[in-house]
């Protein structure tokens, strides 16, 4: 029930709340419990409605709301044997010893401290009055309190909305509180506010679901605790508050964790006391996954000496000398982590009222991220993430989605296992991840193509097996009731393939790859991520390729080259042969002899190309009566004789010119050179 808060609450804000947890009993293993004939065994059945009464050692059996779980009371001296028989039964999933838990208040009995109606300084420390400006809670937010029950006739509690009360001990709706601890806890959370009497509850507008799991002596069995959690889950609880604790051995803890997981998956924020041993003792249910374990501080943000400190502590809240409602209609002051726990549960209820679409993770994010950091900077074993801050937690707003890897830009990798991590902040009701990929060339990603996702994921990070030669990026989307938020990761280019290399040689082209003059070499490499080239010339030192280069000097040259991609994958080393010949060949006529046939002569010639590419062809030129030179014919490099037929009678001059493989030609006779002259007569 939402209430209007008057200015009188400014005075109430001056009061102080603290929490303290009682020392836990010495650990008892499952085997020890069996051998000591503790008498109570919790049996988890594979199918519902199973019974252990057919076993000889079973005296009595108790069934709660969960039909797959029962509590078996063993006959005297038969506990261990009964447990062994049950564990051997194929219908039994697990058997664990039931465990005693106690209220987490200190001292254990009601102290004689005076009640100060206007001294709730703890509310001011936590910023509760400021939070009330936004919300005092909502009746749709149901806080289940698993404790000793509730004194409903209390004048400070008779106006609050109570839903689905449950007594797990008697399997009834009678939650009468003969101890007072549960009534005290409920008053901290939801006592009527601005009604002129008593105290102000932190979240007076929420609904309360009282679940009695502890007897009027302040103790009870863990089997009733887990039954109570199941009841809260199946009857619409939003928050579960458990100001109690005890020891569980690893086997029992593992058997009960699914109960917690089911409540978490149902959207319930679970809060429990860290314990009052004043040391590092681990207290259950606070130590379960998905349960916020709450330590205690005093009204000046100091660690309460009785409060446990260990790796399970998540948050802290006031828990010293907390004044609240009591079983006889009055008010008492109590200390303990029992008192700090409902402080956090109540603030969780305010956060849920302010952010109706918030998930459990987001409620926890609101509580943790806005907590006042105390002690060692950051999370520590004494205060967890810090002392809860109601005003900041209620004012907390979603900030979207943060992609943390790759955060921005383009990352290039040879690994085909690519991972994306992100942080979701806000009141999200769904989580999805969209993966996209695109082809890429030399380090640039092309247009991304949707692969037909999104794919639902459970959490960050997510790893994807990628194909080499493609870019990948992710779009993480989170939604709440009114807005959709997305964040796009940077691109990740996967390149596990060797670069593809090639080389070309340009210059004046001859035959058989020879170049007539210096040659220009161009190297190329293609890699999706980009690459760098290096080469050596004629066995020299390695040189980074920075563009085309010239090879000169007659002879056969060797260029070796390879490329390395940006992701570190090297190509094979390749060899390029560059052949250069700039030397002119020589040629001369040996003899000119008449063959005896009409105007026919045999002209012998020699040619050489020492150290060059070799003679390719010899050509015979003639001049008639001092006229222009005319090509007669050519012969191969190995032929030695031209058969010349004179076109007409007259005086002929001859010379031979040779051309090498590279295309170099011997000189034309210089002016004034006397050619070989032959006079042909009719």
C-alpha cells in the first residue's frame, strides 16, 4: 500500500539501524549427521508423490508443498542405515541430513534497550527519505519473509497488505510469532509510515508474505527453509528475505542449490544474513549462488564487530540497535545481520517498485553499483560492494549496453575462435546477440550481411567459430518495457590464411625471358587482413618492399620474396628470375664464293655474343652499285652460310648483322668502311 510521506519522516531519518549475525554451529558433515542419528533426512525424489515409509528405518514422513521432496524421521539408531537404503533406491535423487538454522539476531533474546520513537538514524544513513520521494513501494511487489512468523495485530503492521501466509512447520496458514524476531524483521521492511505511532518502515507500500520456517524458540530445519522458498516462488514473491543462517556441508548445499536457482529464474531477488560469528564463517543460505549475503554496519558506516566477513558477502547495511515492531505489540531494539538483511530486502523492494520491468540481475546491479564503498576500494570481504544506498538505488537508471571486446575499431586475428563480451546495464527483459559477417580485402570490412540471427544467449562472453577471410561484429540488444537499447561491437577480421603473392618483371622484352636493358620488378600480396612484403636480390640482405624496384647488370639475377599477413601468417617463399643483356653481339663475313650457278654465291658469316644472352639470328644485307642497303635473308644462330642470288649484274657490297636473344643487334658498318664487293657479270 503506497503511503504519502509527511514532513515528520525527516525526524525519523535520524534513527540508526545495524545488523549482527549469531555465531554458527560447528560444521556437521552428512556422514556425521547420519552416524549421530540426527533423525531427520531430506529426500529428493526423481518423481513426485514418492514415500520412504516402506523402508524399515523410517518412523514418520513429512511432505511439504514440493511433491518431489520429503522429510523422513528415522527410528532411533537407524538414521545412517536408512540413509544408505534410500540412496541405493533408483527413485531417489539425493539424501541429505536436515540441518538446524537459527535466527540471526544478537543477542539471541530480546534486549532491554529503550525504544526511541524518533531515533531511526539508519534510515537517514541509507537515504531512505530521499528514496520515498520516488516511491514507498508497491503492493505488486511482494516481499516474502522467512522467519519466526508475524504478529499481525500489531498496531504498526495491521494496515499493511499481507498475502499468502504460510507455516511450513505445521503446513497451515497460521504464522503466529511466539518469538518476535520475524515481527521485528517485517516491521523494518514495511511498518506503517506517517501514522503517528511507532516506527517508519523502509518500504511501507510493499506487500508482505510471512512464511514461518522457524519455531518460537528461534530455530528450525533447513528442509522447512527450502519449502518456504518454493512457497514464495509459486505464490508470487518478488523479494525473499531470510534473517537466519546455519551450516551446510557441500553435498547438502549442492542438493539445495536448484531450489535457489528456480527462485532466481522466476525473477525473485533473494537476500540472506551473512552471520554473526564475527569471523570468516560461511553462513547458509547466504552463501548460495543467486543470494545476496548481507553484512552489518553501525550508524556511522563502521563494520559491526559481530558481522561475518568472507568471500560470500555482497552488501552491507545498518544492523546495530535497530528499533522495530515486536510480538506483543510493542517495540524493541535488536542488533545483528538479521537486522541488516531486511534493510536490503526493503530497498530491493523499492527498486523493483521504481523499475517494474527490472530483472533480478538489474535489481542487484542497482544495489551494488550505487552502494557506498567502504573499507578497501572496490569489493571486499567486510562490506561486499558497500553499504546499501536507498536513494541512489531507487534513482538508478538503465545506462544501456556496453560492449567490452572488441570495444571499437577493427581487430585482426588469426584465431578462428572469436569472442565477444559485454555488460548490460538497465532494466532488461531479454538478452540477445546478433552476429554479422562480411568479406574483407586487405584489412577493410565490406558491407555486413545479417546471418539470420539474433541468437538467444545466457550471458557474456560468447564465443563463435569463425570462417577465415571474414569480418565479424556483434549487435547486443537489450529491451525494457519502454525502450530498446543496442550496442555494436567493433569488427573482428579473422584471417588465418597465408597471403597470396605474385611478381611481374617489365622492361624491353626479348626472347626467353631476357630483357634488353634494366628490368623493373613489381611484387604483390593479397591478404584479408593486409600484409607486408620483403625480398632479397641475388642472396643479399632482406629488404622491405616499398614499391617497384629496378634490377640492372648483365646476367641472370635471382629475386626471392614472401609476405606476412597482419595476423602473422606467412606465405611460402617464391623465386623470380630476372635475365638482363645489354651487350651488343658481333658479326662478320668470312668468305664470298661463286657456286658456279648463274649469279649464285655462297656467303659465309660468323657471329658471337660473349657473356650475353646468345646469338639468336644472323642477317645478310647488300648494296647494288653503291645504293641503299637491302636485307637479303636471315639464318639461324647455328647456320653459317647464306646462298645469295644476285638480282642483276652489277657491283654488290655485303655486311652481316647479328641479333642476340635479348634483342641487341650488332653495329651497322660505319661510313667509310669498305664493304666486301663482288662484281656480278652477265
